[in-house]
C-alpha cells in the first residue's frame, strides 16, 4: 500500500472536521491511516510547494539523503537554498529529518482546494 499525504487549502474549522471524523471512525474500530497538511490559502501552499521543492521531494523520495549538505551536492544546488527548502518542507510535514538524515516518507501527494 502506498503512503499518501493530502494537501489542503482550508480553514482551522475544516481541519477540525477532518480530525473529528477520524476520531469517530477510530471509536468505531476503524483503522485510520491518513495524513493531511493544510495551508491557510493558495499562496501559502504555492510558496511551500515550489517547483524546486517538488524536485527536492522527488529526489529524496527516491533516495534519502544522509545530510542537507549531501543533498545539496547531489542536486547541484546552493547549500543555503537547499537548507531553506528542507526546513520549509519539514515544517509542513512533507519531509522527515532524523539525526541529520532527510527522507520523504510519502509515495504521493494529492492536493485539494475548495472554491
């Protein structure tokens, strides 16, 4: 089974509804294995998921990096910019950092934005 994360543009209220729904399903004995990342608006989502950051996510998904420096070298990019990208993606929950190592635990990212 592939690991997926759903990226949303939405409000705190919508986040709360997803949480309550998952909680209720757990109470009824269902297994709930879903991950959501919510941005407050489209500009915030687009700022976090730039083409360079998506490229970085794909690269790290294929092969985790031992460090940000190793990742910058592998990508042929400036360390400072890669560090900023890693920090942004990790803060949003799309990358994991552990003991300096950088990994992308998801096979797919789906995006949803309500009009």
